[in-house]
């Protein structure tokens, strides 16, 4: 794999799909269920789905003129023609196919609900930006990412290990979904002016920058409040409060958005919060 493809796949962003799979698996392990094969397949499937989605997103952004050499985007590989759109599209289809094959196998292993959950994830990832649906540009990107990379991935990775669901599982999946949605929302808040010029509709554009900034603060804050509530409701022990260690990072990011400071790296800062919060929550569950 050459450097251009490595950048296009954005491996540094794959923690967004790894964290929910790890959390779901940790919760299953706590209940006495763990298969290394099932875990690895769920992890590879989740990462393949995210990578395919990232590539389709970049292809569409270049096609629509959303990506330019001046915009603050993660990758300009297709824009600079280091990888052609056609080659990138084939790569995305291969990644989605890997996710589909894994969904079929896990569906045979655990039941059709896992297969349908996988197919729903693939369709959601593809049509996140692909036409004619383009959910991201119909102000549906943030809620879609919340569902797919929060509850869906956490629940799926738990269910495929155990074969059943719990209320604790659903409750703890919410902070992960909220924080991964915050990464996208931070990106959209930063890019309101640029996105408005190319006539697309993100949630941030729909509600306006002031409300979008407030929504960012709400999404981040809710993640911490839910963890505290989980401990108070005795769904997890006191170790479940470990994610509170990351609160200073969260407060700094919230202040940055609310005061309209330089938001150049706000999506990266939010991704760091998601990663550190997620790892500490997983550790708390294990302990």
C-alpha cells in the first residue's frame, strides 16, 4: 500500500469504530462471554465500514466541489489526483464487501438480526454522502453517525458475543455515540461558511452557528452526565467514573467552540476526547 492510499484510508481515525467494538466486547467479557475470532471479525468489519464510508465521502466532496486545495480537510488525495476517483471507488466497494462478508458469517453464527444490522450499517455508510440520498448533506449526518458508531456498533459487538441484550449495554452505548457524533459536528461547525458556499445542508447550517455551538456543548456534556448517572443507578461500579479524568479536555473544547476561537483542529481535539473517554470507560467496565 503506497502513502497516498494510507492517507486516503485515514487509519488514525479508525479509533472511532474501534472504541464501540471494544466497549461492547468488554461488556460481554464481563458477563463471561468472549470469542477472539468473533471479536476480530467485528473489529475488522467495523473498521472496513468506516474506511469505505470515509472514501465515498471524499469522492463525493471532490465531485461536488466541497473539497478544494484551500479547505481544511483531512485528505486531498483524490483532489490532487494521487488516487483517481475510479480507483478510490473500487477500493471503497472492496471495503464494504469485506464488511458484508463478515456480516453474513456473523449472521449465520448468531442469527439474522446481526446480518440485518450489518447491512443497515453498510447502506448508512454508503449513502452517508453518496447520491441520491446523501444523508450528510440533508442535515442527517450527525444523528446517523450517533446511531451507527454508537448504539449500533456497541450493541452489535456485544450481541454477537452473548446472544442477548441488556439495558446497561444500551445506556453505556450512548456516551460513545454522542462523542463520535461530536467529532462530525465539530467539523461541520468549523466549516459552516465553506459548506454554505456549495449549497449543501448540514445540521450546523440548518440551525445556525450559535445553536450549533450550543449543540456541541450539549452533546459533549451529555456523555459525561450519562456516565455519572450510570454509576448512580449502579449499572456500573465506581470505576465507571474514570472517563471524568478527561473532563478538562472536554471543557477546553467546549469553551473553544462557544467563544468562536480558532477551530482549525477542533475535530481532532474532539476525536482525542472520544478516544481517551472511550478507553477509560472500557477500563472502568473491566475493573
